[in-house]
């Protein structure tokens, strides 16, 4: 059995911060896990370094479930993004080790491929509707079968999801939180127009998605969903903050637009009611923030019982290590829906050489043993940590709002 001899946390900032756990064994084989929590990175790094790694040394790396339960139950303080990202990093690294020892790509250990590739959606965005549609056509020409549309809103100086750079959207852009401005009324007027025009130009053979980023009340979300129905959106994401899961009943009463939720969830308990009552259609939890491969499989199996499919979060603040692991999960899970894919910058790709690749709108995790993602520690060392915050949001009268 492979014994854990040590572990270390690598923090690097090739354009944005990433936290990576590397677990070493006495067999000379190591595993990697992503532990990045955007804007709160060092909290997870410390949780791992100061509290988790001392408990790992000397354990059998093959006992993934037991180590998961040890870290979850053994902390006494259950759940929460910091704890669950740390557990996820350990869990991912252990699956990486197990698959490397087996000499198989991870998806083979998860039951093998259920499909030929993982359909991904790209992020089209622009300052206005014309620019967003141009960007969407660009994605369509690159082969994407699913495209998220986010546009600037007339009258608002900034909008969620609209990047300065053509491909690399990075919201954590201030060494203190930047203030954005929000108006639900302006937003609710502009999104249906965006979708009407986009369907006209892009046709019916492409899936169109949209993220409301937790900014609507349930009844406002019901209205937006209903207004978008003629344009057949693949999903409306995070229409309303999901602390109050029962609030989604109101959305369901008003629209047949499919609903996707869960990128900020950490455990099955955060989405239990949403899934059980079939209040959502896609669950967006992913490897790093929801307790790793082990816990994500538990959520996906529970979701499958209720006709809910997966739609893993895949923004750039999830490192290539998370993306690689997510792709093995996506390829194998029976109730797969779609995978988000925001490309990483060339600097990030150089720090994390990886086997996954894109073709014809699909990603494939590759055939390397393990998760197929490595870390070049010398390259990582060139990019020290830089403090960076996500923005905050205020209404036009100055009231603090959801970002
Ligand atoms: C998405 C997300 C991201 C988040 C980001 C926060 O759907 O991709 O909403 O854009 O805002 O991951 O760190
Ligand atoms: Mg989102």
C-alpha cells in the first residue's frame, strides 16, 4: 500500500491566484488537488498546511473514503467553503495517486467513459448586444455547441460577465474590492432583447445559456425565465441566491426555462431540497468547492434519482487541476449535462501542463494515468501570490447588493 510521506501547498499567481496541494507517497508517486477559493485563497492554504497535512502523513493513500470521512467528521466543524475546498484537494490528489498506481486515466476508475467527449460551453460577452453576438459567432466558428451570453446593460457602467480581454474574463481584479453598480429593472429589460437577437443570428442549433449571478428575487426570476422561453435557453443560472431553497418553488410556478444552481455550494446538504423537490434542472457543484470527486459523485447520484443533470462550474478561478478532475467525472457520470469551460491564460497552462484537449465543442480528459494534469513548480515559483478580491455590487442609490 502507498503510504503518504508528505504533502505541500503551492500558491502561485500566473495572472490569478491558484492553490494546489501535492501529496507524496513512499512509492515515488504523487497526486495533485486544486484548493483555490477565489479571493480567500490563503485561508484554504493555511487550513491545509496547519491543520490537515499533519494528519495525513503515515496514512494509506488508497483509503480515500476513510480519509474523506476523517477530515469531514473529524474536524467537528462541518461544511463551509474553506473546509470543503481543503477536503476536495486531498480527495482529488488521492484519486490522482490511485489512478496513477493503477496505470489508468481516472475516468476508468469511475466506471469508464459514458460518452465520447464532454460538451462544454464558452463565454461570449461584450459591452453591448452587437458585441456579444459577434463574440458568440466567434465561439460558434470555433466549434462550440453551447455558448453563454452576457452583455453590458444600457445605463450601467459595469456588468457581471463582461470582460476587458476577449477570452480571459477575470472578475477578481482589485487589491481591494471594486464597486460595481446594479439595476434589476435595466437588466430585466435588456436580457430578453439579447436572446431574441442572438437566436435570430446564431440559429437553433446552438445551446444558449445565461447567468443571472444571484441578483433576482424569485418572482423577478420567474418573469425573466418566462420572457426568455421563446428563445429556448439551455439554462438560466443562479437566478436568485439559493440560501432559501424553497424560494425556487416560486420560479417553477412561472416558467419552464431550465434552472441551474450550485457553483457556491459545498455539500449535498446545500442542494438537498432543490434536488428532492425537482426545483432545478442542473446542479453546478464542482470538484474543488464540493468536497472532491468522492462527494461530487454522491451529489450526482442523488441528482440522477430526481432527473437533475450535472453542469459543473468551470470558471478560470478553478485551476487546470480542478478542470482535469472534473472532465474525468463528466466523462463517466451517467446524468451529465454540460461543463463550463473558460480557457486559462497561456501562463497558467504553462504552470499546469495538462492532457485534456478541445475539439468540435467537446473536451476530453486524455489518456494519461491519473487526472492528467501536472504542476511545473519552477514555473509556479516565478509568480508569487497577489492579493485579489472579487467586486462588490451596489444599487444606484448606494444600497449594498449581491455581486
Ligand atoms: C460562472 C461564475 C463565475 C464566478 C466566479 C467567482 O458561472 O462562471 O458565476 O464567473 O463569478 O467563479 O469566483
Ligand atoms: Mg455562475
